[in-house]
């Protein structure tokens, strides 16, 4: 599924696929955006990390942001 940058808000969770970064089979929390880049972090089940993904790297979006009305 393809998403627009406007679909993704800080606090949402995304599931992505990258060659150089394992997503550990979990959704990562969105911490910020800049253009088509999305900053994400994970801190659960013993996994801790952060990275930046491109919009086209995102496979699934979980809309959990408290900013959603």
C-alpha cells in the first residue's frame, strides 16, 4: 500500500522494510518528519533503536497518533 506523507503523523506506528536495518518484526513509532523522510524509533521487547525511513519504505501504517481528531 502506498501512503502520502500527510497520512503519517508523529505518534503513529509504521512497519517498514530496509536492506540495512532490521525492523525486528515490530511497528516503529514515528518521532518526526522532514520532506519524505520519516524518523522512527523502537523501544520494546528488548529492541531499542532509531532510524530514518523514506515514505516508499513503509509497508503498513498503524494510526495511533494522539494528534488524530
